[in-house]
């Protein structure tokens, strides 16, 4: 018997503001709740591969459908980049599963089709590293405490002249960002020197996966990822994708153990030839920031000139290429990329999809078809079925 699966995606809720005085979005999910009650599905999936704040985005749906789930003995399966939020993990109607996260988005941006020849390549943006003027780059847009901490430590160590640091500081004061050093940073020109107007999301050419004009002018990249608070909220996004695909050594300001997880889960080998990763297991994010900056200070002493930076980059090239390959091939593994619940797609007719299935899993189905993991006409099958149901 075919299983009925109702799916949800975050795109509708993300268009709405937060509820007044609340830490969750105001989208009510009224239609979705009514659809579930009417459909009486066998399973409900929340597919939130691109965001970590599932509770914030889907709180109104979870509470609105709670009584129905309890009455009919249903659990909501949540697919998200990593299972970390105790509010979700401790909820008896939720089954939280960490999964492939941003990898499909990164894959789509990493693959380029030549408009003339039609040939595909994975040479990200096709711009070779030719300039080692600066020691480091450190690009930041959205304000957050871990970003402020890293930039503060770089400034206190008098390293701004050795790298490129960008940061968009909003109006102060803000209660969630109370570091007094922000008033110092706010008066500094924290912009891209090669394109002062460059700002993520400002234009189509400045989307998150884009490469800033000055990106290729430094030896290493200091990445400030999206999450940093708990050890479990591992979130691997386009920010870490960029140095991997462009063959740049990098350090990441993120959660405790981030670099260890890169190695253990994704096969990304650390650059121990030039970095000391002892900071990675430090629970206090402020001490992790200090540890990263200590690395930059040591590198400044070891590689003070563009010529010395180019020399060490050439010595690291084999490992840089191997890490790029490991990153690229991860997405080609059915075992690593297929959530347990998605194994139902191995055979047509085993399930019926309802709700927002195209935006939530359409990209995965297309990728799985292309890789030969599921029947080639799977997406077409569900599109026709959806049209028939409508």
C-alpha cells in the first residue's frame, strides 16, 4: 500500500516577520495544519536542509498539529543540517535527523556550464590563485557575537593591514550585541578594498556563493560560519565551501570541534603544516577566536612576503586538491547523501507526496535521478501525481 507523506519547507514562513515579542516567525501554517488533518498522512516531513533555526521557523506548525499527532500516534520527521536543538530533541512528537544540509546548494554553485560549448566543469569560478598580496581574507556580513570577537582580536593584534576584513555593523546599541568594542569597529572602513560597494545580497552578482573581487589576493581565508554556540550545531555552508573549491587554506570560526568534524565526517584533512588546531576543542568561543588570531600572528612571522606565501601554497597544493576532491565526491555518495526516510524513493509507487514537496526535496530527487540512485522518471511521476490530486 502506498504511503502518504505530507512535506513542509521553510520558504513561506521566511517571508514573514517574527511574532511580536517572540523568538519565532509569525506565519500561522493554518492551511498546512488543515491539509494534514484532512489528508491524514502516514508521515509528516519538515525538510529544512538550509537552516538551523527549525524551532523558530516551524514552531507554529508544530504546536498547531500537536494534538492531532498525539491522537493519531504520529511523529514529525525533521530533516536539518545537524540535530542539535534540545527543544526539538526533547519533544515527544518530533523525530529529528541530521542530514546533508547545504551540500546540494554548494554542488549546484560549484558546477559550471560553459555557455558556448555546453561543457561542464567543477573549476569554481575559473579564477586561478595568482596573488598573495595579503596574508588573509575575512568576509562578514550579518552581525553576530563570534564575528565581532574574531574581528576585535584581529584589530587588537594590529593585523588589519595584513588582510582584508569586511563587516556590516548595524545601528548601535543592540541588546543582543553588547560588546563595547563595536563602537571602535564601527568607525573603521570594513569594506572590500577592490570594490567598496560589494555587499552580499546587494545584487544578483553578490549572492552568498559569489566570490568577492579581492578573494584571490590572500594566502588563507578566515571563515566565520553561521553557528558557533554549542558543540552539536555543526553547520557547513557556502562560507566553508569557497576556500575548499578555490584551493585556499582556511580556519573556521564556528562551533567547538568544527575542524574535527570536517575531517571525521567529510574527509577534509587539516592543514597542520601551517595551522595549530588546538583552539578547535576550546568550549569558549572567545578563546577559539584568540586561538585563530594566534595562528595568523605566527603565519605573519613565517610568511611575511607574497613570495613566501606563494611558496607555501605550492607546497600545500596536493592537499588542497585532495580536500577539494573529497568535498566534491561526498555528494556523489548515495550512502552519505540519502536520509533514511528517502529510501522510499528507490521504487516508484511506494509513496505519494503532498504539500511543499518540490521546493523541499525536488532538488534532491533530481540529483538522485542524475546519479542513478532512483528511477529516472521519479520527479515526473510525482509532478503528474500532484497535478492529478489538484
